[in-house]
C-alpha cells in the first residue's frame, strides 16, 4: 500500500473509533434524563423581551418534556 493511502485509512479508522467511543457516553447520560428536573437558563435581565418569551415557553416545554422546568 502507498504511504499516503495507509495514512488516510488510519485516520479514518481513528475517526470511526472516536465517534463510536463518544456515542457510548451520550447514551449513558440519556438514561438519567427523565430522573431530573430541568433548569431554564436565561442570561438577560428580568422583565425584558427574552425573559417574557422564556416564561411563555416554559409551560410548553414542561408539557413536551414531561418535567418541571425551573427558571
């Protein structure tokens, strides 16, 4: 095999290995998701347009996720 082709295949194999290793961590974190409440983080001042929009979204998000959302 040519050195360039070997390097390319090695890089691709490393990428596939890393992607599969990272997917195991994501699935483990997803198992705990329904067990905890959610926190809606808003970095803007209270009473502003973003805050009002977030408060309007809160009941819809609680219904969608089936969890209480703290603000």
